[in-house]
C-alpha cells in the first residue's frame, strides 16, 4: 500500500452520511492538523447569497454553474500541500473530476439507496429529490460504478485507522 497520503475524500450518494462522518472525524485529535471540509458547504459559504441554502443556490445558478464551481474548487484543493479530508457532494465525481482527485485517497461511504432516500426525501436543500424516487434510484445505481472504485467504508473510525496506518 502507498504511504504518505495527505489528502483524502469521502464520496457516496446524497444522504449517505458523508457530512455526518466528516463531523465525527473532527473529534479525533490525530486529525488536528487536517482541514476537514464539506465541499458543498464550502460552495455555499463562498458563492451563495447570505442565508441562501445550497439548494436555493443551485436552483438560482443552475446545475451546470454549480458543477463548474465544484470543479474549480477541486482543482484548488488538488494543488494544496495541506493535509485535507473532503466530503464530496453525491455527484462530484462526474465530468472528469476523478482525474483531478488523483493524488487523493478516496473512501466510498456505502449506504443503500433506501436509506439515502429516507434521509433526503422532501429535503428542499437537495433539488434532485424533485425528480422523484424512481429517477434518483437510477442515478444512484449509475453513480455506484464511480463510487465502487474507492475503498468502501462504513464509519469514521475506518477512515481514521487508514490515515493512521498510511500517513
């Protein structure tokens, strides 16, 4: 296994629990020198209007503009020398972003579709829910191909253990 990883990302479908897992990682003193960032939250804070949710921002600027901002941020993070853990949005691996993240170690938070759907159904901050369960199930299964390229995890401790072992 490669040693010396400094940059990591967590991927998975919308509602998988990536942001929650990232928050759990803040509790570990071993990661005090890491920046722990939720990519969607970085976009919201940098680009949205005051008090605008991420969903409102996406609806206002459109998905294409959102993905462009997301890609630009990933390019910036790929260049940084900082130790970093990024929680990606559910679709962040689309459109060539996997190449940008080549120096990152990726983790796939494997959460089944039904669990994800229960967590996001009716959430106005997630514009894709308007497409309905059937369409989102198709999106989920299509994205699984990308997600499965990364190390499957179920908990923050699995991420922490890997970082401890491969720093």
